[in-house]
């Protein structure tokens, strides 16, 4: 079952990573308008954010493999509809926006169910390794997908790229939907339908009752916000002060290498306090922000970004595993939906406000402020982290 879980998550990650490039090329090819592209992409993000709290309740109420199955089938249908429309030469932006919104809703409902699926399938002592393998698949997908989608679009058109995405989601649905898991004893017998609001409130109490989780998630939200600043201002500085596009490509590719190496290293590091390691890893993002503020030569920024992304690679599987061990399984979907809400909202906000803020403060001041903020927010959370318990150890 663990092999099936890894295969299904790999297929889903690749399909998810294909969507932005396919949509971008389809919309720009049809309209040439960056504003229209922004609206279509926002049509996916806004429903995702609105639906996440509800999705967390359903992820805890129903078997996770069924939730993931339905979510992937909906995404498959939406991408197939986009592909058929593009192949028919219709190119109606309203249709693409509606289908992107459907995709966003499906992402929202599938996302909080995944941690529960990992918990249900992987034994406690193997969860870190499983989360690391899923992290490797996700990282590689983020690297390969733009090239794959771009190649298919150039050779056959964006319609076929959308249909390829639909096929991958269908394969993911069949793979993950067929996983058999033991029934959750806390959910045996089902839940009364009238308890939905109470379950939503109970999920918030689970979050609020863990100050370490709230502080950590807020720190991660700051990380995503400052990543938005870096990814907006970085290309501009590279073009104007670092010698052009090649310098930015060097920086980005160095970060990708660091990310993959970090994910590989995570289960092999002798980490005694995983939650502390997570916060220190997040604080490392101060390095590329400060390097870009100076700015250092391109190779210096690339090295700093590689270290920061190595930290992200270590952070992700450690966080997934540690949270699954600290949060009761019956509440895991609701708690993780809060985590996802903060993360998904913060980065677009950083992307949106980077240029206006830089116009007021200057790029150097904004980047240095971001460096201080990301380090302070994540290191401050350490004081709220509970005493260490080795990953995989039974709960006391």
C-alpha cells in the first residue's frame, strides 16, 4: 500500500504542477493579456482559500482515500473540459475561469485528506521516510512539469497538455482511491450530519489549544510572504544589476538543487527536536533576502538561495511527520486545513505587494526588513515548542 501511495501522490503532484504552465500558455496565447491571466489564476486560488476550512471537516469525517479519489476525479474532469474546449478552438476566458475555480475547490478538499492518508497507510516509524519520498516526487515535479507542459504546448497545443493533465489525475484517482485503510476508531459509525458546525469549531479549538502550532504556522506564513517578495524582486534585480536573465536562471536552479538535496537529507539527519529544526530551517530564508538586498554577485545569491531551499527541503517532511504525531488523527484534516490556509494566502499576497512596497521603501530596505521578519517570526516560535519526543516514538 505504501508503494501505491507514493505512486499516486507522484502522479497527482506532476499533474498539479502541469496546470499553471498550461493555463499560462493557453491564456497568453489566446489573449496576450497579463491581466486576464491573473484573473484566471485567481479563479483557482480564491475558491481554494474559501473552501479549506470546510474541506478540513470532511477530511476528518470521511475515509481519506475516498476524499482524495473524488478530488482527483473532479480535477480530472475539469482539466479534460479545458482540453476539449482548447482543442475545439473556443478559448472562452469565462469558461477557463469557471473550470479553474472547480479545480481550486477540488484541491481544497483533497489537500487536508493527504496527511490522514499517510498516517493511515505508513507505520509510525516509516512516516518520515514516506513524507520525504513524497517530497522528492513533489520537488522533481515542480522542476519537470514546466518543461513538459511547455514541450507539449509547442508540439501539439495547450489542449493536449490539459488532456495529459486529466489523464494523470485519472491515474492518481485510481491508484489512491484503491488504497485500503483501517477504519478510524474515533470515526466508527459515521458522524451525525448536524454536527458539522460543532466539528468545525472543535477543529479550531484543536488549533488554538496548541500555541506551538499557531506560532509555527504563522512563522511559515511569513516565510511564504517573504518568498513572494524574493520571487518578485529577484528577477528585476537580476535583469538590472546582475547581468541579465542568465543570473536569475542560475539562482533559481541552485534553489531547486538545494530543495531536492534537503528532501533527500531529511530522513537521514540525526534530528532530536524536529519541530525546532523546522523553525530554524524556515529562518534560513533570511540568507537569500539579505544577499539580494546588497546585492551580492549572482553566484553569492545562488549559494544563499540553495542553502535556504535546502532548509525548505528538510522542513517539509519533518513538519508533515511531526504534526501527524502531535495532532490526534481524528482532527488532523481540520488542523492541517488551517496550516494550508495561511500558506496559500501568504505567498500570493507577497507577490502582489512586493512592487508597491518596494516603490515606497526601496528594494534594499524591503528585502532587509523581510530577512529580519522571517528570522524573527520563525525563531520566536521555538520557545513555544513542547519537549522533544523522537519521531516514531509511541505517545506517552
